């Protein structure tokens, strides 16, 4: 289907040994114009444009401000789209948050500049971009290279007489391919084909210089205009800049929800009674100013994210089997995935550790739970430090989940920037005796001597290593003075001398060196240890199994006569008491037409009230995918609906235990 609910979900896991961060991008595409292997439930090839038209017509989604021409990358969800999104979030929350006893926090979308400066987002949250030399169009560089090379490989297949994916007329007009970027039936050298495949396998690992070289070497041009690009490729930050209040304090729309969890780490730890490891979660909107959003809902500028930090048990996931594309295969220019259990993947070192292995298993189980085909899910080792979950869609393999080992990066950055220790304090089993050199300043006297430079000098002293402190203590003993590096002051050197000597800074000549700083060896006993825990994040994409369908049950009275209304009203009340959303179609259309137009809304089940129902109280239950029906009393049918929607029973099990039904009785 063509609904790409851009649900983004990040999971952060903290344990007592290392800080890992797995980013799962929950970004599901239900988009068609399928490649040959992308088919309907009945095995027929789907047309993406046709399905897109249905979803827009039935108001699953529509471009934001469409009557004003719309804005790329922004969409509004209609009633069925909102229901689908809410059901997905509810399923995600049950699967990850409730089952793992996590602590949920909710933080604002607007994030101060200082937070994202410290986290590295201001400098490094960027994409590689490239500019059309004639019309000035700006595109994402790696996507352009990928698109052009894939088009050329497709043209090679056509020239060799191989079957390739058909492109419908609407898509041809949309792309307006020109020149060398068009899909031409042109045979390529075998060596060039191998080089192209190697480029595609490693496309995510090229930097600005590497992409510039590819564009120049292979004459990559703008697919929509045929124009050359200006080089070199450059970077552009993806965050939306905003200002706060009348003072215009700099800020950004958050690009992820994780930072709020990092900043509240100490409060969450206290709430959890200082117990580690623990789990936290956030669900909320984020924004990314995508360079050239396209592919419908697949890449948008505002989306929903869900992030987690969680404890885990690894014993239950060892036998979960995944399709894995490791980095060594990619470096060889291939994309052949292998089927492997997570236990073997961890033992072989392909998956870095059991923590990441646990998340991969939980992600796989969640994707299957919401209706995705296990054969269209694979995990790609994104070179040395990342593992992505990818889904096979009409656009090829699309990243839905990104898992990256971030060590203690975020918590360390915020600790350094604020001076607030975001650490866990744990009681040691055995006290630890530590002998070390300590530099201790007399702050009441230190400030008046160095005045505005006091903070910089103090910071330099605090950062001295043990080796340097030991060396300086000897210098102090022999020479009664020391010199330290302070880049922010004068020529970068500060000489600390007794008060009777000269000093390069404003000072009080009656102070002695001992009044300012002492460097001496001391012994202390530690009964606790402080450590920065580890972090992991994720995110996804979906279909219409009963658990997430916008409407669970269609209610169809066979006639518009008034005697049917009490039965329909009673069924509606009963189903909604069970938390099931319903929709009544009492129009004058044929029953087949009413079923059909609700099938395209993704409604999995349909209940029909006919004239037999008025006589004996029995009703029929229809399955959307098989179109088969069963008939029983209201109590049995409602029970079956509840069981199917919550996943306790399949339709095949229902149809085996309840009487089959072939057709409605008419007047």
C-alpha cells in the first residue's frame, strides 16, 4: 500500500559496561508500482500510482496546505491515517515499553542551541548535497549517484534482453529523464558493471571528496534536467533553526527525541532509586529539513519518533533467525544476505555484542507482529559500527532501523558542556585504595589574582594528567614555580610563582604560591564507582494486520429498514466496550460494493446483519483477505473478533471452529 507512516523510533539502552546507541528509524512504506517480486496478497503485481490514488482519495493522507499548492515533505493524515498511526504507536508501546517496564518522559520539540551544539548536531547533523550548474536545483548527492547508476544498470539489462521492471506512463512523465541519466538500452562493459555494483554496495560510506570524484569520473548529471553539477559536493545541516522569545535565543526543532532523555538522565536514575540498568522511553514529533524530499511519505520533514533506553535479557533471543548482509560482502561489491541465528551472529562477532543482538531480535519480532513479511526484512551491517534493518519495498531495500554503537558519547558531551555529572554511582564489592597526585586551588584567593582569566587557568589545572601533575610537583619543589599551558590566556603559557616574584597577570604580590595551589600526592579509599552508562536507539514501517488497522470491524445492515438499527447499535456498543473501532455502512449500495470500499480502507473484518439475524440473532463475520464468512450468535462472533484483533487467534482457526456461511438471505 502507499502509506509511508513516517514513524520514527529511537531506542536507547543503558547498561553498566558500555554506552551503545542504536537508532531504529521506524519509517514504513506501503507504496507500490512494485518491482516484479512485490505483489498483492493474491500474487498480482501492484501499481504504486493506483494505490497512491486510493489512499489519497480515501484521505489516509494529503499534502499539507494542498489548496495553496502544498509544501514538499509535509503531509496531513486524515481519519484512517490517524487511526493507523495511533494503532502502530499503541502496538509499539505494548511491545517495547510495557513489556519491558520502561520510564516514559515527554520533552518539548524546541531544543536550545547549546544542547545540540554540545551533542555535535550543529556541526555534524548534515547530508551531502550537490547543485545543478544551470537551474540551481539542490539535490542529495549520494541519492543522485545511486539513481543514475541504477538507471544505467537497468539500461544494460534491457540491452542484453533481460526482463526489467516496467515503468508506467505516469511515472515516466514524473521523472522526465533526459540525456545520460535516462534508462537507455545501452550495453555496459562487464568491468564497469562490477564497478557500478561496488559503488552501490558502498554508497553510504563515501565522504564529500569521494562523492565528488564519483560525479566527475562517471559524468553524473541531474536526472530531471540532464545538466551537469557544480563540484565539489558539500554538506548542509538538516535541522530547522528557530528562535525563542523576544530576545531571539537560538534554538532548533529537535532532530531526534533522544536528547531529552540524556538531559533527564539523573532524574530518571533517581526516580528508579539509583538502580541500573534501567529503561526510559519517549514518543513525540521531530523535524529534519530534508534536502529534496520525494517518494511520497517515505522521506518527510516532520515525523513521529519513539526512543527507548532499556535493560535487557539475552537468553530468549539466541535462536531468533534473521537475514544478514555483512560488511565484508558489501566491500566485495555484493548484496547477498545469509540466514543466521542471532546467537551465531554474536558468537561469530558479526553482531558486536548481546545487547545489540537483543535489540535486533526485538525489532524483527515487532516488524513481523505488525504484518511485515519476514522474507522482505534484512539486517545490513552498515560498515564497522552500524547495523540497519531494511525492508524490501517498491523502491528497493529501504532503511527502516539504524543501530549504531555510540559508546558514552551523548552523556559525556553534556557532562563536559555543563559540568553536571551524568553518571551512575555504584557501591563497590571491595573498597578501592587510590594513590594519586592532586592539584588543589584556593578559589577565594585564586580569583582575585587571575581575575577574568581565573576560569581558564582553573580549567587548565583541572585537566592536568597524573604524569603532568607528578612532574609539576617536582618542579615546584625544586624551582618554587611552575608553568602550565592555558591556550585562552596571553601567549598560551601561564607561570605560577610565589607572591614575591613577578607574575604575568594581575596579582596580589602579598600572596604566596601555597596560597594559590598545592600539588601533592594523596591516598584515598573509594567505596563507590562512577560510570557513564551505555545507550541504544531505533525506528520502523508498517502494513494493515488487525492490530493496527484504522477500523477493526465494518458493520453492514443488509437493509435500511428501521428494525435493523437496534441490532447495529447494540453491536457497536458491545464492540467499543472491548476497545474496538467500528464503522457502519448503511448506504443503499450492494453488499459487495460496501465490502469492497471498506476493504480499501484496510478494515480486516466485516459483520453483516441480515433478515435471518432478526429471526434467530445470528450474524455473519467476513475476513477481508480470504473473503470467507462464518455465522454464529452475537456472543460467539464478538468473541472471535476480539481474539483475531488481539492476535490470540487466526482467521483460519476461527473458520475451523465456527460454521461456514455461503450467502446472505434477502427479502
